[in-house]
C-alpha cells in the first residue's frame, strides 16, 4: 500500500512538473504565443479587470501577489474622510480599483463620476463596473482648460499616462476630449458637498488654479495625490487650498508611488 501511494504521488508530481514546463515553453514562444498574465485581480472584494495588452504585465503580477498594497495611502484617506452621503467626482480612474472601493461606500452609488482619459482602459473599467454591480459612471475625458482636446501619453505603465505638449515627442500619444470639474458636476446634477478625488499626475495644481471658485463654493472635501513638480510641492498645494477656504486634515507620503496623499475639508 505504501509503495502504491508513493508511486501515485510521483505520477502527480510528474504531471504538475510537465504542466509547468509546458507553461514556460508556451510563454517563451517555443511552441506558440500564450500569455499567462491574468486579466482580473480581486482587490478589496472587487474584481478588477486588467488587460495585459495595455497594462504592464509586471504591474499586474504585483497586483496579484499584493492586491491590497496598491494605492493603500489613498484607500486609507477614503476610509477616514469619505462622507458616504456626499457625491463624488474622481479624476484619474486608472484600472478602477479606487473607483470601485469608493463606490462600495456610498449611500447612493449612482452619485459618483470617475474620469479616465486613456481610451484603452475604458473597456476594463466597464467590465469592472458590470462584474461588481457598481453605480459609478465612467467618463472618457481629460481634465483640460483652454482647448477642446489634449494629447495624452499612452504607455502600459498607467502611472505615466499624462498630458503632453501638442508637438508630441518620443512617447505614443492619443488625442482626447476635455472636460472640467464644474461641467462634470453639472452633467451629473451635483450641486454641493462634493468630494473631489484626484490622482492625475501633477495636473491637480491646474484644477485648483482654473476652478478655484467652483471648488470654493461647491466642494467640501478634496483627497489628492499631490506630485512634486518644480515649484509645485505639497506645501505650495496646501497654501493654495487654504486660500480657497480649505483646511489640511492629513498628509501621508506614498514613497513608492512618488506622491503625497493630502486631504482637505471645509
């Protein structure tokens, strides 16, 4: 009996090893092209869709191994400062993890609009919305001022997708339509006590510059990933927010992500 069990285990081990060898062979392109990268990751009890065609595979595998580490500082800020009864405008949905996390907390899930300029991420966001029965509305636009369209860089590193100069350069770009926080609020029927969440790679300073009056009169909470870029620093961002009547409530450095998560309330 012992010998039979031992032989059985050896057979199982050989089968597993063979499958692993085949997997590596396929991925190496020796037999054919097979991409083993997963297309969905469970993060904070939401199924998040990620297309390895447009999202870096290393990033996806890191999400799979450490799902709740992604944007953990922003998640913590949402946990502490999000009022579930207030409407939300999110700038920079990315893969939709924070979008879904916020939506789960809202008393009325339809009171959320999340903006993502990268057109290649929108199909995944819509799949995430459907899979988790979210009430959020995804808008494929860029926040922009003075022009109906802007060029954004498009790379598989979603943290580097950003608005670029119109003359282009060595990065791949796509032209997208622009919108503003004020227009997003008007279209959604949000009139007061808006929570504004921003993760837009340095463009958060332009938002408070061009929409100061609207933020001052209609927004009650701002949760922002603030990037240091030249003269734009967390300190300068805080000073500008104070001029609009906001009080800084929290500041946490997200070293690996390269930004500081800041929270302001009225």
